[in-house]
């Protein structure tokens, strides 16, 4: 009599999402051996207890995991399995980044137009600036340009800018050597992040432009290529020029402010200024909060921010003291070092009806979510 607990290969394939041919292959590999094989007909049958293993096998193969690693994951305890999966994902991402760099290098090498010198910058300084500014980059798949780094170069300065439209960071660098005429473009953020370690090890980094990529020439002799993003970058200069006058300026020690933010409960943070103090309060008018000694010039103001907007802006600020230029409860706050102006971040307060799952109002002088690029440097 047939065992009612057993499933023929066709039914088992439908239950697990694997094809019959794949099941035969995995049986031959020893990864998923049938529970029974008819000695006369050779028909294969599987038990219901094998469905989980088969489904896990399919899911692991869907993420391109090689068979030896699949076997190790299936036979491991949950903690070891998680570690093996994480290692595999890290390798896949690293391989993908390497492929992307090599592809960009190939395309750039085949371009007919000559490479154009853009800038020469001290490598460790450029690496720090990239990491600081890119904290404001976005990750919206519908607006990939928001994940980019805007680079504007002239003989006098190299300016890096990133924005997710709720936060904007910009930093100016002094070139180590003068280079020709002005140039501007938006570089893929992930590509330039991947080059940070090489920048940090090189005294100088020479930036050269090709039609679809920039080449970063470092001291190790291995060029890094970063793709250029074709979509227009938000007109951040128009937004900066449209900002109203500062209402209240606060200078506060950076580390105590960071400590207060780190230990703040909740996703929303209210900043309130008073004479000689900055208060970090829970959302609303609740009693919990921290008083920080501060130098305050201007009327008392209150503004509410999402933690994910405010904290990165403060944590990347340069120097021991942070200057906050407040304009009102619904206008951007400018955050920068009290004695160094080369890194500036703008953070937009949360909207009055902000809920934990909603974003603040975008940093934009108009209703257009992505204003046209009015760059005159290119």
C-alpha cells in the first residue's frame, strides 16, 4: 500500500517551488535525498518533513549561494547559518562593487574624449569630506541622483554636496594644486564610498573626468572609477540663496549635545532655546529633557526634528563646538562648526503633523520635488 505521508516528485516539486529536474540534481548531490525510491520503477517520493529543507535550499540558491555553502547552512544551527549567510551576502556585494568599478573603468577607457583634469586634493582630507557629506545622501530608487555626490571644482575650491531633500551637507576643500577651468557633475555615491579607503592611504588624489565617469588616481597606482549620474541634481544653490535671515544663533559644546541626542527616547526631538541654554526635550511639552549650557543670541525658539535627520547633522560637525542657526519651527536649521565653516549641514524640522512613520517636509524652495539643475559651471 502507498504511504499517505509520502509525496511523488511532481507534487513535492509544486509544494516546494523546485522543478523535478532540480530535485533529481540535488538528490544526486546528496543535498536532498528522496525519502523513498521504488526499487522497480525508480520513482522518487519525499516526506512532508522534507518540505522545509527543500524550501530553504531553493531560497539559498535564489541568492546565488554555491552548493558547498548551501550544504553547510542547511546542516548548521541557526546562529552559524546566519553567519554563513551574512558572509555570502558580503561577498556578493563586494563582487558586485568590483564588477561595477571594472565596468566603469572599461567604459571610460573606451571613450573617445580625452580625460579632463578636475582637481588635485589631499587624499585623507578628501576621504573625510566624502564620508561626512554623504551622510546626507538619499536612497530613493525613484530618484537615484539623491544618492549621488555633487562635485564642483574650480581653481579656488572643490565643493562636495549631498542631499536627500530633508537634509543637505556641503563642504569646501582647498585644492592641493591649481587645475584648469571650472567643472561640475554628480558622482555615484556608492562608487565614491568604495574608493574612500584608497583615498585615505594616498597623500594626493588626482580627479580626472571622462564622459561617463571620473577617475581617481591614487598613490598605489590603481585607478578608481566612479560613474557619473546623468539626472539633474537639485538646485541646492537656489535653496541656500532662498533661506531667510537667521532668527536665533546657538553655540553649544558638541559632545554633550551628541550625548543628549544619543540617550533621548523616541523618534522625535524638540530643541528649545532659552537664555544661556539649549534644551533637548521629548516630543511635545513633556517634562523630560536635558539642559545644555549654551551661548544664545536672539529670541527663544522651539523646533522639532526627526532623530534620523538631526543626529547625523550634529555628529559630522567639525570641531568641539557646534553652531545652530535657527530660523523658525518650520524652516531649516544650519549646523556647522563654531570656528570652521568648510562643512555646513542644513536639517529640516519635522512637519507639525509629523508621525513616527512620516518624513519631514522636504528641503526645497518650491513644490517641485527635484528642481531643474541650473548649474553654470559645466
